[in-house]
């Protein structure tokens, strides 16, 4: 299937690892010119630069002007933007709502919600000026399934889901489609990094992080397929939504959770 992404300019936030890296790779493989913004350039991203038209921008998107810097770098380099993937998001394991102070609420909202607000605000004029395009927001099942363990992150993802719909309503008539992908657990550093969620689940169950993500998480979370998702699977969906093949899809949320959400 030709995704018709050849030579399109695509910006991906938080693309040095995990889902963002997989999205950057899938976009690059589809022929897009990719601009990735994250704080550090991972070895995998450096390797990807060898075979794709990929620009790395070192930027902290939690900072007020980080989004402007990323979008400026993309337009300086390519003169246009066709696709924006708001992938950045972050959570920390919480014991209780009562332990999360204002600073932490603000940090999680800055990373998970306001980074998308600011990047979209900076990028949208370019998408509109260049005849339209697509925005894909990487949300989470937690937008609809708020977990106490990620109480602040769940609320931020709910806000992102809501924003996706509002943006799609306003900008569809001007040629910009806005959709969300809502993954359940995905095998990324979010889970697997030292001190990540796999370690927390493993400590509670008295087992290893590997067993936690492969067996305990799918069981505890009721994932019908019996496994968590792989980053590439999320990336394939996001890239399809970014492509002209999804030309009449907007304001939609696509869950990829192996059947974790049980309601219709
Ligand atoms: N993994 C899951 O189970 C899961 C499930 C549902 C939804 N999601 C969502 O999917 C998205 C990606 O998650 P992931 O699991 O791939 O995350 P991840 O493995 O933790 O990777 C996060 C990415 O964001 C970058 N980043 C972190 N802080 C940043 C900052 N201040 N400024 C710029 N870049 C920053 C990191 O690079 P640097 O450290 O180099 O900055 C990295 O590239 C997030 O929105 C997450 O909420 C993930």
C-alpha cells in the first residue's frame, strides 16, 4: 500500500526511543522527511539517520519555548510541515492521589498535554499554509480508563483526547485532520527502563521485570490477546492515520490495547 508520504515533512515529538522512535522509523521508511525532537539523540536514532531523511533537534519540550524551537528548526530545514505526531508523554508511578503535589501535576501536564498544545499551536499555521495535513496525538487507554497509579497522567491524556476532537472540528474544513491513537501497555522504556512500571509490578509480584511485562501485566490488565503491544504496531497505526489513505478520518480515536478495554 502506497501511503503517499513520500517527501512529506513530518515532525515527531519525543522520538528518540519507544513509540516515537518507531513512528519516526515508519515515516522515514515511507519516504517522509522526518524531524524528531527530544532531549537526547539515542543510538537508534543516529542509526536511523543513516538510511532516512531524518533531522534530530535537541529540545526540552517541557520548557515553554521548546515547541517553538522544534517547529522553527523543521521549517528552517524544509520550509513546510505536513504531518505532526504529538507523541511525547510521561508518567510516574503513584502510590496515592494524596502524594502528588502541584509541581508533579504541572510536570506531567507539561509533558503529556501542554507539549501537544504548544507544538500544535506552533505547527498548525504551517500545515494550513501548505494546503492541509494531519496531526496524530498519541493518547492512552488511560484517557478512558483512569488508573490511580497514574492519576495525573490519566487526567492529562483525557485532556489530550478532548483537545483532539476540538481541533478536528475547527480545522477539518481547512484540510487538517486530527486523530488520536490510544495504546494500552506497549513494550518501551516507559515500562522497561530501570525504575519504570515493569519494576514496580515486578516488585509487587516478587518476580523479574521481564516476567512482569510478558505475563503479569497482560493478566492483571485483562489484555485479551495475552500480550502487550510492540512499538511498531502503534507506529503502523499512527502512520496510516497521518497518510492520505486516511483522508476522510478525523476526530477519531483508535484504541490499540489487545482487548484491554471491555466496554463497547
Ligand atoms: N509505553 C506504553 O505503555 C504507553 C501506553 C499508552 C500510551 N503511551 C504514550 O505513548 C507515548 C510514547 O511513550 P513511550 O512509551 O514510547 O515513552 P518512552 O519510552 O518513555 O519515550 C519517551 C520519549 O520522549 C522523550 N522525552 C522525554 N522527556 C522529554 C522532554 N522533556 N522533551 C523532549 N522529549 C522528551 C524521550 O527522549 P529523551 O529522554 O531523549 O528526551 C523519548 O524519546 C507517550 O505519549 C505515552 O504516554 C505509552
